[in-house]
């Protein structure tokens, strides 16, 4: 998995799913429409300022509130490459993995990183590096299967590929058996 690089956008504690994607926009499931309103209630100019690859850094309990998948979808579609927080609401954590949005828990990084700083994130190693100061932080690295889910763009793509590979393997075995039978 590649190293992510981006500018930090900083948010505080208890950023709930309504701040990430306000409920008034949940009448759509179009990722681009959701992205247009990402973080709108926390910072109404966020989408205008954020650039593809940027990174959200927040305090504790990021993604609390309702269990809507719309929240990590809005963040990912807005071009945010990663979210680093002191802690995540468990349902947000799982939804983020399911849709392929990398997230890292690192209380030290969340406390140190400020808006505008440039960071590099190595998801495989669980390392966060603030470029100017040289400070490095660790987060729990994802196990290989979770990195694979994220690299495939989420759980649905991961499962589709697994099923296709299994079907392909079964077809190959059936062809091999037919070939042996015709000999």
C-alpha cells in the first residue's frame, strides 16, 4: 500500500456523523453529492479548501452518532486520503474500513498535528510523519487482510474479487478435469 501525503485539516472531539454529513442531505446516496456537503456543519468552507489527498485529524470519538455509511463515503469522495484521530466511534471505524477509507488511531499524532501541517502516512507500518518538524508517531497498523480490503476500495470490491477468483479457480479445475477425461 502506498504512502499517503497531505495537508492536515483539524477538528476537535466528538465530531458526529451529522457534522460529517448533515442529515438534511441523506435523501441521496450519490457519493459526489454527499462529498459536496462533507464537514459542512463543522466547517462550512471545508470542501472548498480541501484538496485531494488531504488528511483529517481529530480528537476522540470521531464519527460518533448514527451508524450511517454516508459519513465515511462523503469523506472519501471529498478526496480525503486518511483520517487520523485519538479514537473513533466503533461503527464509524467499521464503516470506514468497509468503504475503503483509511483511518488511524494515534492519540499522540492527534494531539500534536495542527491544521495546515503536511504529513506522510504509511498505512502498512502504522507510521505518521509530520514533515517540517520531523516528528513521527505510531498507530496500530492494519492487519494484512484489512489493508487488502482498503486497497480494493472497500469490502464489496474485496468480496467481488474473492468470489470471481474462486469461480475462476473452479472453472480452471473443471477444465483440467475435462482435459484429463478426454485423454
